[in-house]
C-alpha cells in the first residue's frame, strides 16, 4: 500500500510527481470507490501542508490525465486542514447521486458545497452547482444557511466573478483560488492561537465575491512568532549577557524551533505508530484525532538550576482534553532528549504552577525545568515548593 511505502521509506516518494504517486496507488487509476482513491486519500491525510501545496502546483503547472481528479482530493484535504469535517465527492457524476466535489461541514449547522475547477476558461454551470446544494438541503444533509465555494486552480478568476455577480446565485456562491485557500491553511498551522473558526468564517458568504483580498488581509496580520521560553520578570533576560546574545538568537530562533519540533514530532509519531498532523504551530493530532500533542521548545537559560522555561496556554489544554491519548511535549534546544508528559499527569500539577495574565486578559501557565547535577530533570512546582521527577517521561531523539 502507498501509505506503508511512505511510512517505511519516505525518501522513495519525496521527489516523485503527484502523477507518479497516483500511478503506484491501488490500480493506478482514480475512480470512484477504487483502491487507488482510497490509498491516495489516506496518504494525503498524513503529509504536511507544504507537500500538499507542491502537489497542487504540479496539477496546475501542466495538466496530465486525471489531474483535475487528484486536484479535487488535494483541495478536500486542505479543507480538512482547516478543521472542516469533509465528505469526498464523486470524480464522475452519476444519475442517482449528487455530484458535488466535496462537502465541508463546520461545527454547528453550517456546511459548504465545494466545486473544484482547474481554470475558469470554460463557462461553469452555476445552476447545476446550485442544484447540488438544493438537493442536499432537500435530503437533510445540509441546512438553508449553507453555501457554495468554487475553488479555481488558477488566479485569473475575473470572468467567473462576473458570471457569479450577474446570476441569481450571487449570495450563495463564493470563489477562491487554490493558492489563497492554501494560504489560509498555512496561516492556521503557523499560528500560535487556534484560528480555525476565523479561517472558516472567511469562506462564508460576505459582501465579497472573490475571497483572495480577504486572505491577503489575514496574512498580513498573522505574522506572529512563538516565544522561546518566558519573557518578563521570571527570567533575567535584560542582563547584558542576554542582550548581547539576543540579536543573533532572534535571527535563528524560528528556524531552530521549527527544525527541532519537526524532529520531535517524527520521533514521537514513530514511537506511537501514528503519523501526527500539524494543526497549529504547536499542536498536532493523528488522522482520527484520538492522539494529540502540544509541543513547545525552550533554549537553555543561564539561570542557576532552572534551565528551561516554557508557556502552557489554555487553548492547548482545551485541545488536549478532547483526546483519549494526549501529551505535552517539552523540547530543549541543546538536549537530545524530550519530555513527553501525559496530559492526565500534567493536569494534576497545573494548580502548583505560576501564571501570568496578558494585556489581552488571556492567562498562561509558567513551566520551568530544573537540571540537577546528576543529569536528572524536574518540573518545578513553585506553589507548593516541590517538584515532579521527569525521568519517567524522557524520550531520546
């Protein structure tokens, strides 16, 4: 199977064109209810958003047999990365089935009927797409509040925009390019906060027909970077030694964090036998969402005893509490070990950690790890003047 090949030998597939990937999946031909489709979709569910982006570019740069079909699967996977519950549509419409390309369900009663087009060169039957929506409403699969999203592979959507604006379906239909949709997903996985709901709202009917402009606005306001450890009075970061190192560290911290986090997630995925998929900058989950991880990184501080400092955010805890198997993973830039603490263990210690309330009234917990002379590590619990031995939770990288 394709997924087995990916998990056992990623290098073998990394440089293959998506057309080659399809050819080695199942029967090698994308058809409804085929093994090929099943294997491709399982594979797409476990790769990162950058690889999905590369495959979409390959589908659009030069068409090939069934490039439109695999593009449909790729776009639906982007919908999943935006935390929609996605129902894959048909590759080929049939008389007795509703021929949507994808059906994306958001929390609550809102859904989006998705239509994927490689280009808007040819006029699209808006009545046909609107009929899909009406039929889905009729059978109770979606509600009247649901809308239609046309995802166009290439960015020149002027003719299609005019067609939508001049039609009776103008309020129900929105258009987005594949590039802009990818940008939304990449913003989400790069953000520290959970932006899923905001991303989904952008795709809902608003006064705009083309959504790319809105995406650009979101992108320019979302360039948040993760703190390494805790800033403020908890650590003497204003010492001359820290100030001298600050500019060099700021230049490399994001690259270092991302590289180490990727290494940590690959190691933990292998250990658990489930591929973890990036949900936000620091949170990951398995395809079935039962295994969840919040992973944060600290550099080494020169403060005596307490060498590693982190923040633990309420949003992370809310994410972890909804899983059967949940972990807080603490990484250290200068160590070849990680601390994978089960949430149910960590939860019992939260009451003993210090907290800070930010200017936006959001509160987070402070985590400090003490390094003992015998290369043992402890979670510092300042509110009861004790500590938690971390030896049980150490995993080598």
